[in-house]
């Protein structure tokens, strides 16, 4: 059995260790960097109102996951473990996450343009029935209502 399969089969244990650090799993990636296999575990805060992940929580999660992987890894594969924040501008992967993002500043790319806009930064101001975004277009605030299936891509954004 390879390392990727071992990780997938033990995902519940991995999630449990991450959650014990006040974090939740965002995604697991398997990459290769400089001839080394890398297991990249991206996390975010359990409390979605906090966008920044505390460094101490990342260290704790890394230590716990390293210990867990040492126990469950029955292969001779060498790898590097990387536990890090999913990032301030991480992709919003589902509607549940979007609904929890009320008042957050976001970047959206639409499948079809609306009012001449196909991508823009906006603040989510309502999530009942449709999603209502407040957009500043040349100094004027405009509200745009969208359904999830109209959005091609959406992520958190940083307002400067």
C-alpha cells in the first residue's frame, strides 16, 4: 500500500488530530518538490470568523500529525510533511462556506457577465434565497444578486 492510500484510509484520524488543535482540514495535496514527496495538509480555523491561523496551532498540528503518520505509515516511502494555512485568499469550495462568509470581502468570477461584469471584488451582504453582494463600481455601490451556479470561481480577498 502506498502512502497516499494510507493517508486516505486514515483521514478521520488526521481530521481528529487537526481538530484537537482548533483547526479544520481544508485539503490534502500530494506533491513532489526537489525529488522529495511532500504531503501538504492545508488547514483553516474551526472558527470561520477568524481568518488568520495562529502559528502555535500550526506547530501543534504538525507535531501531532507527524507522530500519527509515524505510527500508521507501513511503507518505506520518504516524505516531507507540510502543515500550513490554506491562506487568506483561499478558494471557497462550497455554499456552506460561502454562507458563513457574511460581511467578508471576496473575489468572484462569473460564468456569464452580469451588467458588464464578469469578475469583481465584493462584500457578501445577504445569503437568503440568493447571494447578494455589495460592489463598488467607480465610487458607486451596487448590489448584485447571484445563485451559486452562476459563480465560476470565488475566494476570499484582501481589501487594500
